[in-house]
C-alpha cells in the first residue's frame, strides 16, 4: 500500500461577506475578493492581475465548499488548517468554517484543525488605509478569563468533531503569535499555567488531551506582511517552558529573504528545517507557494517571490516528502501556505496564470491521501 501523507493547507477565511464586521475593510460585501478583483500590475513583468478560475465565490457557502473539498481531496490535500480569530470578545471570520466547510455534505472526506491567528489587526486589510500600518484596530492579546472562554469554545465546538485532526488522538491547536499570547496572559509562568489548564480542560471534557503546535519564526524576521511585528523572543527558549508538542511554519516570509528566485529560497528553507530537526519536539515541514502582497496596497510593496512556477513548487513538495520520509517516528504531516491566500499570492486554488498547476504538482508528488 502506498504511504499516505497529511497534506494540510491553511485557509484564510475572508472570502465571504457574511461576517458583518468585514464590511469595515471591504465595504462591497464580498470579503477580500474586493482587493483581489482590484489588484493591478505594478511593474513590467509583474504577474498581477490574477483571477480565480472559480470566480469570486462565497467560501461560507456549503455548496461552494463541497466543490472545493472534492477538488482538494482529488489532488491530495486532505486537511484544512483554518486561520481562526477572536477580537473584541467574540470570534471573527468563523463563517467559512461554520457555514461553509462544516455544513458541506462531504466534509467527512477531509480533516481540519485550527490555527489561532492571535495577531493584532491594523489597516493592512483595508486598501484605502493600508499606507498607515500603525493604527491598531483590535489587539490580539487576551486576558486569562478571555483565554478560558476561547478554550472552552473551541473544545466544545470543534475538537469533539469526528473529522478534527489529531496527533496521538489529541486535537491539534496551533498558536500563531506566541508573544501576543504571553503579553496578554502576563508572562511566561502565567502562560504555562493557562496552557496546562487548557490541556487539563480537554481531558475533563472527554478528550485524550491537547496537542499544542507552535508557529515558528526567525529571530530576525522583518514586518514584510504588514501585520507581523519584529520578533524579539527566541522560539527555542520558550518551547520547553510552555510545553509545546510540535512546530511548523506559516510562511517562508517569516524566516527567509523572499525577494528572490524560489529555488534560491528553498536552499535557506532546507537549512532551516535541518536546524529545527534538532529541537526536542517534532518539526513538520512547511511549503509556501509564494509571496506578493501588493494586492493589499495602493503603493508598490517590495518583497516578491520570483519564479515560483508549479514546476519549481513541485520541487519544494518533493523536498517536504523527503523530510517526512526521513523522520518516520513522527506523523507525515506537511503544512502548505495556502489554499487561498490570494492577496499574499500564495495559494493552491486554480487561477488564469497556471490553471490547476499547483494542485497537479501536489498530486504528482503525494498521490491520493483521502480519508474515505
């Protein structure tokens, strides 16, 4: 029997107007499709504008997600990692998961898990104002009481579902911004206490425990995304203190210079993986399809991945497969940025430039990984 891999693609759940608070960023009511539609060429050779072959679909519509699930599993993607948000004492952008994926009749064919995107929100999502990134709209840090509300919600609403992704039978929960978490909870000791409470609460509520996954960063990351501030903490110093169980990346931009050829970037990616493989907890290899967030800005935004053709990204997938095969004592999980990050130009969905090329590259490398 062919080996199966867990190919997990991040989902940016902003391609819907069903969440009322999105209107402050994208007033036309189509979510961030508004920025994708309005994106333009910035220089000779720039590969924008790009257009989705599926159109500007509402990804909070279960019929749309049924189609996307079929396409994902047919090409070897069998896990969606949903960017999950909590701002102003309530969830944000849950519609794509709750109303789209979880109401799709075929969602049993895939697994899913949550990546708590607990970064603060500035103007980066609003193209009219994105020249001013110092204005904070929502703070991503939360107090202990809010943390407990969040933990209770995700346990009851998501972790107990039969298709929630687990490692060693424990639901996987990824945390994006560890510095924001520590800041909100009041320090390392208080954060460890809160995370231990979360794990115990999972057991109390009938689960086997909790698998905590950390989003890894370079110590010298630059704020290329417009969202992420510079890092000051070394992940190696906090992994053991806080009791994380595994780690992966969210984007190459978080640890590599991305303003160059994709194959050159992969050399640094390989070095990063080698360094992280020496940590005491498993590292799951991550592949980013690309980077160019000019669709979010009126003025030119430097930092663009070059030559990230499906053929070159296929080489990255083969690199990840080799890493997984060389680490047989950990689950064969590979994370990909992303299913649909159109405004960061890092997506697997078919477009009018490469068609289904990126998805076909996954299928070539990993074959069929369906859970049914």
